[in-house]
C-alpha cells in the first residue's frame, strides 16, 4: 500500500494477505471494505473470528473440526465405521458429504507430507489414524488426498503403514484431474472417483 495510507490499514491488509489465496490487492480491498463496515458489523465480525478460534477444536476420533467432543459424523451411529476416508483437511469432508453417497467415516490428516515445506509424517495426524485401526473393526482406508506429488507421497506412506495391519487401502480413482483440488470438484466427479477407487 502507498506510504500515504494509514499504518493500521496497512497492518490490516497484511493480516488479510496471510490468508491462503489472498494476494496483496485482494487484501487491500478487504481492508478497505472492513473500514466501511459499521461498528456493530465490525464487532460481530471480530467476535465470530474469536469465537470460532476459541470454541472449535479437533474431534477426539477423526480430527475434524467441531465444537463438541465428537463431530456430527463420528457421533452418527448409522455411519459405517469399518471404512475410513483419509483426507488432507476438514474442508475436504464437506466436499464428500455433498455427494450424499459416502456412508463411512473420515480421518483428517491436517496436511500432506512435503519435505520441501518442512512437513514430515510426524506433523500429520497419521499416528491417530493408526491408533483407530489398531482398535479394530476397520476394513478399508480410502486415501482421498489430492492427486498431486505431495498427495501421492502421503497416500503411499500411509498405505505402507496400514497394509501390514491387514486393512485394505484404496485410492480414489482418477476421475479427479491431476493437480486438481478436492474442494473445487463437483459432486458427480467426486462420486465417480469414490465409486471407481482402486487398491494401492
């Protein structure tokens, strides 16, 4: 932002720019938009951010975000606990749930293995997934990571740990475009990818 811009506005734009997918120009537009909000709307916005940050935590079973002990999916007795769909982030669960076809449960890894970015297996929720499998009753783990280099590496790493436990490991079929992102896939593509998954 120009030197003539008030410092608090510059700092606000810099905070917006830290968000994924927000460049500096978008951050500046957001900062100016916030400046045009009423005091009441600004307080509601700040309260929503603080409330989400303080009250939302990880589900004790699947690592999805929830405000209760268990997320709604883990608390749903009708879900098939023998099939676990392992995803990179909580937003990927929302994408699968839109298909209304998947009846199993999930496990959120909270990232992908990426040595270049300093993300190792220890930084992910892989141990929690293995603990769930060790508790028994799991027949299949679907590796539903994005079809990228990091997604493939993570799927193969988890597969090597899970297979010796006697659990089938499958991978989403490549109805998803290579280099694509699950969050933006349409319902039909996701359903076909689930339907045509193959064993790793």
